[in-house]
C-alpha cells in the first residue's frame, strides 16, 4: 500500500495536475476570503466554508480523474493487480494519496486564519468545525469519485 501511495503522490507533483488543483483551489479560497471576510470587515468565516462547498464539488474530480484510468491507459493495471499488494491496499493507497493532496490544500488555507487572528478575533470552535467539515467533505467526494472511476 505504501508503494502505491508514494507512486501516486509522486505522480501528482511530477505532472501539473497537483499544482493546478492546489492553485485553483487556493484562488477560489482567497477570492471568497477577500469577498466575505476582508471586504465585509468580518471575522466570521462560515460564509467562506459555505461557498467552498461548490468549489470542492467541482474541483475534486480533477484530482481523482486519473487515479484508475491512468493505469488502464498505460497498461500497468495487470502489473499492479498481480503485484504483492491486495486490491484494498491499491485502493487505499490511491485514496490516501488524493486525500494527502487535499489535506495539503486545506492546510495552506491556514494563512487566512492567521490573517484573521492578527487583525481580529478568531473563534476556535467555528474554525475547527469549518475545517473539519471542509476536510471530511473533500474525503467523501474523493471516495465517491474513486468509486465511480473504478
């Protein structure tokens, strides 16, 4: 499973796919942060998380569209299936690689929390629930897209 995980994470960052996903996600997060927090002069980040629902809904397929199809296209699917890795290990390795890229994206948005903390009051409960929901939503969409592509 770790070999599949490492291969998939490496594949995300050897091609532009991982960078494009992170950049587009960060662009929309920054846009909504500016619009709902900085421009409105509020520290309430709930609107940011509300707006990111639709962004994650449309961007996660970009992250997961190549997970299974790349092996079929490059004809390494049979090699992977005959390797000493169980099918559950293959699926978990691919899933955890996509979740790692999504988690990196979520962690990068911590810069916005730092900006709010410097200039205003941060509500830890709201942020914890918002980020937990954001991460779990991303994980659920990754699992659903991986299931559909398999």
